[in-house]
């Protein structure tokens, strides 16, 4: 397993906490069927199961991000979920959803970018396949 420098560890932890914090905060809206969440997943044609399912995946990603041994896996999972969110904003929902000024899209970008850095820094710690991801 790859040991992180002090700078890498600090940056990674700051980004892990930011990404997990954003993901966990948005769970309230998904799990309570907030109007905006229901609108989004209805527009995508996957309400309620898409909303609940994505919430569960985001919860799992958040927990994995907060555990050092699984942070790389959490980052990878969050990259997938946020990648889908970004694509749906760009192709179906639009940047501004129900007058939010692009807040949800911006949060998805922040989580995606944060997790991209976390994964890059911690890629060799990815369980099982980390040994194959040791690029410079």
C-alpha cells in the first residue's frame, strides 16, 4: 500500500470531507422526497426508485470516503454517480433546475473534481486492483 506524503494526506482528507459532506447533505432532500428531488427524478422517468437508489449509493460512497482504507473506492463510486448527474444536467435537466441558479450542478462538479483528486492520490490504495493502478 502506498504511503501518502503529508501534503497529499491533508489535501485528500480536505477533499474527502468536502465531497462526503455535500453528498450527505443532499441525502436529506432525496430521502424526504423534497419537491426538487421528486421533480428531477420524475423528469428523468425514474421516480421514486432512481431517487432512493441514488441516495443509497451516495450514502455508501460517503461512508467509504470517510474510512481511510476505502476512500479510493468511495471516490470511484462518487465519480460514477456524479458523472451521471453531470451528464443528466447537461442533456436533460439543464444547469438551472427549478431556479436554483445552477447550485445542484455546481455541487456535482465540486464532488466530481474532489473525488477525481482523491482517487488520483489514493489510487494505489484501491482494494485488490490498486497494484495495477500505479502510474506516475
